[in-house]
C-alpha cells in the first residue's frame, strides 16, 4: 500500500462511520423490551427474529436493507456501464414485481409461522408436508444460495477500500481492512442478533437517499446534462467489441432483448421472495398489516435503485476508467471511482461509507438467516431432536460466525470470478424452492416426493445449463445467466433459473398425478386452514408454540 495514494479525508470519514455503526450494533439490545424478557436472548425468536416485534418504520428499513445490498449498488451500475440495460436495469422492474408477490405471499407465511413457531422457510415445509427430506433440501439450498451472496457483500466493501487507496500487492495488507470490518460485524451480530442490522439499516436508508439525490442534483450539471449523458451511453453500447465482433451492450432493450429482460425480472422477483434472509426480515414484523404496508412502501427503495443504476451511464459520460490493482479493467469499481473523481473527498467518503454500510446490513441478516437454517433444520432435525431453545441459539450464534468467516475465506482465498459464478448458481438454486414454499402456502395437493423430484430436476437442469454458458470475453464456463428457452427456439434467450423452475413445476405436477393414480398418500398436513389467516392479537399466535421449547 502506497500511503501517498490514500485519500485520507475519505478514509477518515469512512472510519468514523464504521465506529458509529459498531456502537449502534453493540447497543441495539439496550433497553430491549419484547414479548419475552429483557436482557439475554435465549430463543431464536429473540435473537434471530428480533422478538417478532418490528413495526412499520423499523421493518421498512430492515426489509429495504435486506433486499438492497452493497453488491446491488455496485453490480447494477457496473452492468449498466459495461453492457447496458438488459443486464443492468432489469433490476428495477424485478424489484417492482417483488412487492406484489410479497403482498400476496408473505402475510400467509407470517401467519402460519407465528401460529406454529416457524423460524425458517424450511420449518414451514417440514410442518406442511411432514417430509424431512424435502425440508432438508430447502434448508441446504438456502444455505448454498446465501453463502455466495454474503461473499459478494465483501466484494462491495473491497471495491470501496481499493478506490480509497487501501489496496496493496501484499495480500496480508490488502485483506486486513476487510477482515477487521467483518470481525466487528461478526461480533455485534453475535451479541445483538437481528436487532443490530435493523438499527443500522435506518442509517443505511438515510445515507442512500442522501447520496443518490445529491449525485442527481450535481452530476448532470457537471457532465453536460442528461442528453449528453445518455448520448455517451448510447454510443458506447453501440460500439463494436473487437473481442466478440458484436455491439458492446444494449442501450435500450429491443425486440430481441424482450424475453431476456422479462424473464430476468420475473425470475429474480420470484427468487427474492424465497431467499432465507427475505423470509427472516418478513417474519420479524409485528403483524400481517405491517407486512402489507411494507410491501406497499418499499418501492421507494426501487426509486433509489433506479437512480443508482443510472450512475453507470453517468460514469460513461464522466469517462471513468475503473482499473483494479492487477491493472485489468474492473467494472465493480465504477461507482466508487465515480464518487472519488467527481466529488470532493469529504463527500466521496460519505458515499464510500454508504456503500460499505450497505454491505454490513444484508451480510448480517443473511448470516442470521443461514445460521437459523443450520440450528433448526440441520442440527435439531438431524443431530439433536431434543435441543432446547437455548441450545438452538448457541448453535445459531456459532453458525453465524462460521458463515461470515466462510464467506470471508471465499473472497480472500478464491478467485473473485468464482464468487460471481457461485452467486449465479445461487439465484438458480434458490428459485427451485419456490414451488415447495409458495405453492405450499395455498394448496396441499402436491405430493412431497413429487416436489422433491421437481426440485432435483430444476437443480440439475439449471446447474448444467449455466455451466454450458461460456463467456465470449473470458472463455470460461458459467459465463452468464441467459440461455435459449426450450420449445420457443429462434434464439430467444431467457433466465436459466426461471426455465429450471418451470421444469421443476412440470415435474412436480406430473409426479404428483402418477403417485395419486398409484394410490400413494401424500401424508399428513401439520398445519390447519386457520393458521394462514391468524394475525397479531390472536390468542393462538402470541405464545411461542410448536417448535420452541
């Protein structure tokens, strides 16, 4: 690390914000009062779901902090900068599609989870179908999909450190700031549980709005206006890439990009609803009405995301040249470089701190969600069926440490490209839990063995199809998330995860019909019709029941 290249003003502001976040994280449980006792948290409800007591405002920030990650605010503008709207701006309609799905699905899941004491989506699947194998498949899939997601939050923080000047050719020096920040994250998450990221999410939301609105008030004037910005972006996307002989990207999706754009948006929205961290944030709300209000109010964050996405085109007009420590182009540095080069150092520091905090909040929630899967659906189910509530919490806390440091090792010791590939697979994999979870909220018609067969078919097809996509730029496998849609043909590309989920559903229906025709029972339902409509204040909801001891 060359001390002469460090932006000391930006670094100082970043450190100040990290200290504020650390204090907030460790004090998040002070004066806590919930349905349980104040003081130490002895159940997963208290540690992993914030005592299921978040109101409209706190849960709005929590859900926003969960859904909109640092990598979102790094990768989406980077995709806009590199290849344009299909791979970048699709995130805006996908988040818009997410909220109607959440409005419909999450209140039902909230009700049955509160009445039955479920903490994870796999808990619900276990109760609904009484199938250990299907619940384990949902739990393991959730873990596999969440780990690379956490790792990519580290990639976002790493980009901030690199632009500020903390990068170094010495591996130890280069990785030390990242390791230190995540050690602090692990400590306050262990101590405060979900309440820590919930409190920090408020700061994150305020900073995001501040940074993006200042950027849009200042940058268009500096860069010659919106016409000049979009003209520059259009020219870059239309330019021919000599490596591929094709246009560098897509400025506005045309007829050929319709299927790719639409399936990416729809498939991503469906996947987001069943990610463990989304479910964790939703189950932490106080009532069904709070969940509905949040689904209606969260599009405000989509506005912020849309503005952030356009910063990729701003970077084109600003002639940003993002280059990593290895001397190679690195689009992930686009947004940090834009703020570092176009703003005074003090505001660049605020923007860098915002991106870093945007990583800490979802990383904490994701690690808690993953840890709850380990304690509830692996440890309790397979290792210690008689585990007490305190034992579950101890296992979850230990698992959250392991998950975080596993993600840190993922970034420090493996090629960053591998993390990106793994995240691509994570999106494909998690969508294969959609039929078991979401269909199960509305019907018990499906046979659990059929849902397991559908899950397996979707996992195999999605993984192999993604492997067969070779990047024209790097020549490596897992080169993209789009492949030709079977049956449609004509070169129509679609999101692999959605195609795999469609296969999953078809197999689930077909196998259910065959098993029913063979007279095989689909087992006992561990839930009741009234469970899906229970609300706060219902005498059957308030106590912690079935799965808490």
